[in-house]
C-alpha cells in the first residue's frame, strides 16, 4: 500500500459486524472511521467527505436512511468515491444505483473477500 494510508468510512448498524470490518481493514493498512448511525454518517461526509478513499456501507440500515441514500449523499460530495455495499439481501432498487466504482459484498463474507474487494475498488 501507499505510504499514506487510504481513509475509509464504514457505515454498519450491527456493532459486531462493524467492529470486525474495522479491525480487518485496519489490519490491512487502511485508516478507518466508522459509525452505526446514518445521521452520523451524513455528518462525517459533510465534515470531510472528500478525504475518504472509499465508503463501505450496509445497504439495509435501520431508518431514517438506507445505505443507498448515504451512498447517494457521498457521491454528491465526491462523484468518484468508490463504494462497497454490504448486504444479506439486495433491494430491487439497487440495480438502478449500480454505478462505476461500486461493488456489492454479500453477508456472510470472509475477511479475505472484504479486504480483496476494498483493495480492488481503491486500487
């Protein structure tokens, strides 16, 4: 990896899943910010969205915002931001949201699958 770590934003409302993702990506050499709350994710993006090298978000977050809505907000700030969507079930509207520099990782996944997909997206 580059000498300056790539900063990732992880948005996952399941605390255990979020902590595993953060730990794995930190071990892989990334700098990671994370939240389980959609409103806080929007605030983090508004405060410093341009510094993130990628967004990793659960598609099916609890209300008020879905991962798709967070991704849309992130892309309004940084149109080229790579996005990794994580989900057990993929909503029908996801196909319409599928754009360049994005991928989907289905739960359950391995640490190797996660880090591999992130490296592919940011590479």
